[in-house]
C-alpha cells in the first residue's frame, strides 16, 4: 500500500513537471510582444520583409470591397476577367476577401472611376490604364501601344525592364495602387460604314476609338469619340458615328456591328497586346496583410495567363464566315495607310514626350528595351 501511494505521488509530480515545462508552452497563445512583431513585419501595414510568422488569414478582419467595372461582365476578354477575379479572390482567401464586382455606371459613372478609387469613395476598379491617359499621358503606354510589342515582349519590359516601377510610381502619386490583372490577344482594326481606300478617306468621318489610337486618328483627320461598349451599336444605328474600333471577330459578332457597318478592317496594329489592371485605393491596399496582398497578386497573375490563353484559343473563323454571309467585306489595310498610321503614332509619341516628363520616361524605357529585345531575337 505504502509503495502504491509513493508511486501515485511520483506520477503526479512528474505529470505536473511535464505539463508546465513541455506541454503548456506549446498550447499557450503567442505572447503579445511576439504578436505585435508579427503584425509589424507581415501584418496590415504590408511593409518590409517577413521576419516573423505570418498571421493566419482567419485571424484578420474580413475584407469586403466594392469594385467598379469599366467594362460589362458579359464581354469576354474585357469585363469577364473582373468577374473571374471576384470569384477566385474569394476562393483563394477562403472567403476572407471579397472584392465585389459592380457593372459599369452602378457605383459611379465610368469617367469618374479613377477619381473615385483615388479618394477612397470606391475601394477598387477593374479597368485599363489607357482609359486614364487623358489625366496622365504616360498611362497610355501601360495598356496597348500602337505598333508596339507583343504580349510576351510587353510583359518582359514590365516585369524586368523597369516598367513596373514606373507604373506603380505613377499610380501611387494619385493615391492608387494598381496591379496588372488581365491581358488580351491582338485585336482586329475598325468597322466602317464606307470603304476606306486612302488616307484621305479618313478625313471628316466620326469614329469611336480609345487611348493612343484616338490620337493617331485625330492626326489623320478623324473626329474621335469615346463610347461605352453598349452604346456603340446605338451610335451606328443613329448615325452618330461612321466607324468604330472594338475587339475581335468572335466578340464583335455578338454585338451586332456587322448589321450596320459593312466594312471590317485588319490587322489591328493599334493594339498588338492589351493589358488590364486592378486599381485599389492606396491606403486600403497598404492596410492589407502581406499574405492578403500576395493572394490578390496571385489571382491577378493567373488572370493575365488565362486572358492570353483564352484569346489565343478563340476560333474567329465561324464569326468571319457569318459576317461575310451577312454582307460584310473583309479588308486588309494597304501599306500606304499602315505607314501613315505608324508615322502618325511616332509623331504623337514624340510630342507627348516633349510635353510630359512621365510619358518621356516610360517611352524612353520601353523604346530602349524594345531595341535590345529585337537585337536578341535577331541573334537567334
């Protein structure tokens, strides 16, 4: 009996010792000082290298943002990527981050989206940098460059040629953080009511066209307008425009342009590659933990991959055949017109560089990179 009692006492002593020295520390919550260090390095500030354990997403407040759309979600390659972003950010965050997409005009008018994000009135927006080229000319070079690089070459410049640093600097000065979040294959050129045979035929016509392409057409004597995708058909129908540039055959067919404009031109050298971005209010972006910033960036990177793959996989042949069957004539631009467009763009870029230091900086960087890129290709 005495030995049994001694055994029980020893067992209790050993158990207490193990519990207090081994087991309890492993179960105890992280001390407040360590937690503060974790938040400082990887928490809601998003700054600096990670030197402590990242907080679990579930330990952070749930993020619920409103995202304005510049393009209707029904449009493949344009608005659809914004819906894909909404879905995938929610999935990869386990529901802790919701970036809710709103159709164009629902939160604010399309032309006010940039200022709304900058002020924080809207949390985020899915758009294209060239939409804001009227405010900041350099942004015209961060979307689609006329007679410019392919998507591969453009992304090489952006991520490894200094483009990303300039891009972020431009947006940060306006209180916005922006991430490349979509990409599109080369477009077709324009739809026109009348046949365009020479450069002189451009003079006096009214055309829907956005970004740097509008400046090219301005120099060729075109009266340019910028309309939302849903308004282009109506503008053709009422005679408000004579021509329009939009996307690519498989998508343009769905919008019915072929019913009103009988001449369709290619190639679309004004947009050799087009990228889209997710604009986020800078204060709200910087308030996110690094883990959350990384998840949004990862989804946007996947959106770029998906957009390029989808655009390359679209079969435009059935669309072109249907257009032809409905009386559309397909044209390839003659060399005279292509050369005139290219000349107009080079003149436009030179003037923009003289007038705006930001444009000059981006244009010089891109031009130098393209020169080296071409030399590399020639050496193969």
